[in-house]
């Protein structure tokens, strides 16, 4: 009897407040999911979290001394993943961040390469940009990851001390030059003697992540890995 009442209440709520898939628009999905099973299956998984010497790790070879690096999905233009990231970064859809973070956490859970992480560090935004957006999308992704893995998030470990313009139209060399001395350690004790996972939404040339990684790695006995939602191909 009680289960029937709960079922009727759920159906009524769904009727008044319909929940649609961000991909295809269907309402046949769980209330906690942003994508239906079909669209979720169509996300282009990389399997990099379980792959040594994957293309994301190779980005950082000779540039910073990381333990591991990976991205969950391939990024291409005009794709479902691009739509989700636009919703996250420019449409104030925070749920996308939590959702993508949970997907990353599930992939990491199945990998031996990421089972010794002590803390998550979201790539910092410039305070002005974060204030304008209202949140840091990397922090939301971290919150999704920690729902799965129960790893603490070190929100104030690193700060962005120099404002930089968008990097999307810069070539590789200028991206690296623009990121010099952009990041600084804010709370040394929170990262020292720990294995840190630096988290962001997308990796392209890796210039921004490299700059932040090297700021962290200047501290003795700190190990670092890198994880992103997407890898641009």
C-alpha cells in the first residue's frame, strides 16, 4: 500500500515538474540523471583512466612530473558533450557539473591508477570570473567525484593570482606564455606530503593545467595527478 502511494506521488510530481534528458529530450529517465540510458551510452568514453601512457598523459611528458593523467570523454564540436559543457559553464546549470563528476568518479573507481588520491584540487578561476559566473565549474565536478569516491576537496589550496583572457583562440606557444606565474599556493599545509588530483573540465594543450600543476609540485613531497571531463581531439 505504502509503495503504491509513493509511486502515485512520484508520477504526480513528474507530471507537474517534468524531467527531460539533456540530450534527446525524453522524459524516460531517473530523476537523478541528466541523460537517458541511450544518450549516456553515446557519450564517447576514452577509457584513459585505466590506460597507461594515454594521450592526456603524453601532453605533460617533459613538462611537469605527474603520476597519472586522464580524461573521461572525447570532446568534439557540435556534440552532446559540448552541449553539456556549455550548459555547465555558461547557462548556470550546476547539475551538469555534479553529474559529469559522478561519471568521472565511477571511471576512477574502476582504475588502479587513481586509488591513492588524498585530495581533489579544482583548477582555480580568477576571482572576478568566478564572481561573475557564480561558481567554479571545476569545483562542481569535484563535488560529483567525491560523491562516488569520498575524497576531500581542497577548495583553498591554490589560487589564481593573475587574470588571463580566454585561451580558446591562442596558439600553443602563446597559451604557455600567458600562464606564467598565474597560480600560487594559498594553503601549503593542505597539499604537502599528499597525492593531489588536479581537476578541470577540458584539456586541450594543457597549458593552464601545467601552470597550476607546477605551482603545486614546487612543494616537497607532493605528488600530482590530473583528471578532466573531456579531451579535445
